[in-house]
C-alpha cells in the first residue's frame, strides 16, 4: 500500500469517485490507500459535495509551507513536555478532521482543535491567529460561532484587559445536555403529529415510534452525562488507575 502525500492524479480520481457516488472505502480501494486517508483528504478540503482536486492540491502545498514555518518556530521554542512537533501537528489535523466530520465548519473546527491541544486551556485571539496563521477577523468569526454553540467560553485575564478563549471542564457536559434537550424537543414535536395525522395511521405510528425512541435516547444521554460528570474533573494521575 503506497504511502506519502496524495498526488494530483490521485486527487482527480477522488473527485471522480465522489462524482460517481462511490463510498470512501471504494475510492480508497481503487487508489490502494487507507480509507482514513481518503476521508481525511475530502473532509479537510470542503467535504464530499465541495471537494475540488485543484484547490485541495493548492491547500496541501500551503499546509506544507506552514509546517516548515512551524517546524522552524518549534526549534526556536522547544515544547515544555518534549513532544514531537510533527506528531502534534499531525494529531491536530486529525482532530480537526473529526470535528469537521461531526458537522463543525472548518475554521471553527481548527479553532476547537487548537484550544483543545493548548496546555493552558485557553488562548487569546492574537495567539489563535498566530498559531493558525489566519486573520484576526477569521478567529473572531469562529469564536462567535463557537460561543453561540456553548463550545467555547470567554475568560478575562486576571489583572489584564485581554480576553482569552477556551474550554472549561464542564463544557462537554453542558454540550451533551443541550444535545439531549434538542433531541427531546424533536421527540415532543413528533408526538404532536400523532393526533394531527390520525392515531393508528401508518404516519402516526412512525411518529409515535420515533418519539419513543428519541425520548429514550434523550433520557439516557442526560442520565449518562450526570453520572459521568465527575470524570471531567479528574486529575491525570486519577485517570491512570481507571479501566
């Protein structure tokens, strides 16, 4: 199985496969590449409906340029914990791809990944712009979106004027609860349709079954989030003994 970066020809084949409605696994098989390589390539370059091989090639070249610059900066300022900068960069790209696949817009996904991998847990807008090598306006737009989704919190630097953005330990819990409530709302709306469509009709039966399913999922999500909430506040040494 070949390794290394995708070629321009392979990107053309990916675009053709997407146009033909092929699954990522089938495209990968024809290229003799891992499915994860094709998935990551498509998701980081617009998704299956907006993927363009020429733009993807250009974006790859730009990323390679940024990597070289990041590598030079890493040599000038070694990681406090002795991490491999290249491995960290690769992981950040993978994490970004996962966020994109979950429905997060690309720029917002990049900010989320950057904040997630910050040891301090928060960064200023200027620090985000520098690390991501984007304009302050792009960061501001991404932060506004993430705040609206309760995925990022705004902090005021102690004794300073600058604002910092990041996650606190409880944000995943709050996000899960919000998702559960949204699911419960869909369930309630589905159940409202039973009387409208006529109890006992095929449509009403489908709506009632959907409502029962979504109610169960919502209640399970809330219960699991409540039971697991303390995990978010565990210290590193506590987590090692679990599992």
